[in-house]
């Protein structure tokens, strides 16, 4: 706990007070090259926090992040496929991860999807009863 207390109480305030932030708007034009270089790390940190906040709370970013289907029939408002049960010979394996290149049938793309995302999605298997 001691290193954290030192960081919060001494190191961070000392670092922030040493930054070359001018008192006036005109002072920004008088900063030297080394002054601008000193401002890059805190600016990058604030920009990164802002971007993470945007990705976490902006409705448009959340909507895009939660989209499942990125490639199949994107121009349609809703993707619906029909397969006649009589056409199934022994079994049919249908994709549920939306990554298959052989839509609506599974081609095993869920394996790489699961590795990338930590998901556990698999296909829907329909068997003909005998």
C-alpha cells in the first residue's frame, strides 16, 4: 500500500505540477519543442481514457460492438432462411455464430470465433429420426 500512497500523494502531483501548461491561451504559442514533447504522455493518457469511456458508454459504439452478424445479407432488415425437413437426408448442421462462408450451414468457423472471443457457440444439429 505504501507505493500506491506515494504515487497518489507525491509522485503524481509533482509530475502534474512540472508540466509546462501556460496560464494564458497565448502562452501555448510560446512553448518550446521540449515542452510539447513533455505534454505528449499525459495527452495520450487522457485521450485513451476518453476513447475507452466512449466505447463503454456511447450507444452507437455499444450497438456496433454487440452486433453478431457482420457479413451475411447485411442489406436485409432481417435474415431468414428456410430449409425443408424433407430435404434433410441424415442430418443437417446449421451455423449459429454468423461466421460461416456456407450460410446457413455450419463450416466450423465457430472454432476460430470461440478462440478469438472466449465464446462457446456451436452449431445447431438437426437429425432425421428413424
